[in-house]
């Protein structure tokens, strides 16, 4: 029997797991796979982790934890500091609000929704850089990143579901869920 | 058994979440303003985090690097016969050069002994392992596992075996952040040889940065060598940068000498510019503080060695 209280050990375990996987995602993104300017950009693995938790376990996708992960990613990689974390947190809150409805939909619907959200996230980051009169990246590179991320998302979904046993909530409570 | 949340609890949770969200949005906007203004505080925060995460970064990046190397090795496997033949030919050629170099070395030592010449100290450097890169399309930077503890100074030039790679823009105790030549904000004063014309190499997010402010483009031709000019006193002069390439429309680009695709180790140079008298009283007063600090020798325990 699980308790819905915030200090439930199961919930704390899921929060810890999300943070651990988020850190691994950041480290993989930052791994030096090729410093050439022509190299393909790394997929946004942190977005995949946060999106999965926000839709499947919104109660465990804690705002402050996601802020910490987003800020770490901004500082360790190349995303404009502040823009990356802001878009990640807002995307997470948006996905959390759709969690109950998504659990009754197909995976294809979820994938399409996440693809749209990621496109909005990357476009917003690009626009912020343009508005701040800094050098924006080439849009083709952002498109590669979007494509690589969305191709990888189904694979990560299988890993999170079958390896870490994190799936949809069994019931949809009226509260924020777990 | 799930406990249903009471209406008061739900309202309180929502209020707390809204306040937290507001706090996060404001904090993000402040961070964005600091990022845009190139705040040194943000760079310090970045390097403190890099210092703390270096051991974990190594654990994750090493297997990934190994896999990349294996994949590269698999591709090279098919070229192994040709490579072997070329390498044997190269070894024969280098053997002849080695003998010549030995003769020159002996001759040089005899001449120095005759003249009692005091040789200037060698320029020093620290070698570091590239442990992280920027990952995405926004910036071209890398993190190296040597820092202030190893004697790295801000602005140092970073080179690989073939040429200039970039410069140091952030220093932690155990980590250093490099801005690569290909980044949008990279600007390096260069010299085109043999014409001797000066220009600025501007990064543009591609592997061939643009050559700007070239005085007489008609005096240069494709294939000309591009080296650092040493203007500004940040980079040592005569570091190889790349070769000129002409584009339609009169634009000149530079194909870089450094092999960015296989960049695993970099050397961070310690360079102190020559004494120059460029201001009134410059002969009497000592130079700026940074120059004196930079002149301190590297400690022998610097990781990665030095030379």
C-alpha cells in the first residue's frame, strides 16, 4: 500500500531515480563525441527524461528538481543559461497538466504531442537568443536535434518502462498524482 | 490504499506550486540576464559545478569515448593495408630525418658552447584531456580536466598537435572551459603568409571560420598559410591556424589545421608577451598585475605534464 503523502518512500525513490537519470542524460549530452562544428548535435536526453516523468508520474516530477537539472544542463552544456531551464520547467508543467488525459491515449498521440512541445521549446530558445541579440544557432542544427530526440524517445520509453518499472499511474486521482 | 486529497490540501498545494513556479521563472530570467551580460559570477558558478562533476563526467564519458573509438577503428579496419604501407614509407623517411636532426643537434651544441649563449626558457604548457563538449548547436566549447591548480591562466591558447584549437574562457580548480575557434563569438588576430597581411579570424559555427578585415585581398591566394599574429598579447605569434580557401563573392575562409573531429588532448600554453613600452611611464612602472601573475612557473606536479 502506497501513501499519497509527499514523503512516501516510493515517491522519494521515483524522484531520486528521475534526478539520477537526468544527471546521466546531461553527462551523455556533454560527452565529447566530436568537437567538429559539422558534428551532429546531441539529442536532448534530459527533455526525454523530464517529459516521461511529467506525463507518467507528474507527482514525482518535482518543480525544484527539474529546475536543478535544467540549470545543471545549462551550465554544463551550451544552452543559453536561463533559457534552457525556463523552457524545460514550463514544458514540464504543461505536460503534467495533460497527464490524466494522455494516459487514455495511444503512444502515437503522446509522441506527436511531445514532438510539438519539443519543437516549441527549441524555437523559444532560438527566439530568446535572437531577441537578446546574441548569435543564434543554425535552424538546421536545431532540426537535427529535434529529430534525433524524437527518434530516441520511444527507445527510452521502453527502457524506463521495462527496466526501471516506471509506467502510467494505475488510477487517475483528482490530486497532482504521484 | 490511496488517500483522497482534501479540497484545502489541494488548494494549498496549488498555491505553493504557483509561488514556486513564479520563483523559478524569475530566477531563470535573472540567470538569462547574467548570461547575456557575460557575468564572471556565472562563469565562476559554471566552473565550480564543472569541478564538482568532473569525476562523474569521466565515468560516463570514458565508455562513450571507447565506443566511439571502436566504431572509428572498425571503419579504419578496411583501410589497414594501405595505412600500413604508408606508415612504413613514412618511417623510412623519418629515419633519414632523425640522423640529420642528430647532426644538427651536435653542431648546435658546439656553437652554443663557443658563444656562451643564454637560451631563453622554453614556453610552458599543460596538457589536458577533453572530458566534455557543448553538446548542442548553440555554442562550440569544451571542458578540459586541468585547471588553476595546474597553472592554467585565463585567455591561454589551446593547441593540438597540428594547430590552434581555441582559448581558455573559464577556469576552475580542476577544470577549464575552452571557446573553440569555430564558435560564433571567437575572434583571433591572424597573419597570412607569405604576404604578411593581417586579418581577424571570426568563428561562424562552421568548420571553416571567415577571414575578416583583410586589407588587400588581391595579395593573398588559396592555400596560403594562416598563423596567429600575436596582436593583442593574448595568443603567442606564429601558431599555425589553417590554410586559406576562396569562396565565390570574394569571401575568404580558413580550413583549420587542428583536427577537431579527433580532439582528445589539448595543450594549454602559458604565454607572457614581450615587454613593450606602449604608454607614458611604461619604462618605469611595472606591467599589469595579470602579467606578473602569469609569469609564475608551473608547479612540477601539474597533471598531464608540461614542457
